[in-house]
């Protein structure tokens, strides 16, 4: 199998797995990325074999591309105003002010789950149109 992962996009906090006896290894992004590490990748975080309990691993991440989004400035004035009005909630949800600005300014990508949570916040606040982010891409989600 050819390496299809861009290791420059994988954060240092990513946990790799090397448990070849795991029944989920062929579908696990953590295991698959561990199989193609670049030669200069000498250390990092790992998932240990005892994580596999009764055939399940809580660190399992499906080896598939997902739709990622970024950016809270979309050009849609009404939606952008809602993002501003909910800034306190978004900041708390995303882990702090610095992290909020990384997502807002397009420097960090939102998972599908994060996008849905943010869309739900906007709907609960009264926004009825489809929530759009500034930018989208299909890629692996490494956080």
C-alpha cells in the first residue's frame, strides 16, 4: 500500500498505534499512519496494546477522509454577526481565546462534529439559514 498521508499536517500530539494484532488495525488511521512514518520521525506519542479491550479501542479513528471546515468570516453579514454574538460560547467550546482565533482565522480545521456543534449553537440562537464556514477541504482529521 502506498503512503497517502501528509505528515506535515499531523500534529506532534497525534497518537500512533503499532498494534498489528488489533482486529481494527486495517481500518484505523492511527495504525495506518504508524506504518508509513518518515525515516526522520524518531519519537512521538503512541497508543499501547492494553488500550484494546474486548475487541474495542477508545482511541480508534476511522481511516477515512472527512469534510473539514475553517473560518468564521464568511462574507454573510447575518451569519458573521451571529458568530460574533456567540464568541464567548465558541471560545469556551474550542478551548480558549487563542484556539478560537486559530479556527476563526482559518489556521485550524474543524471536525464534522465541531461543525455540527457550532451549527447547533447558531440555530439555538435563532439563525435559520444553512451555516457555512469560510473554507472547506476533504482530508484526514488528526486531532
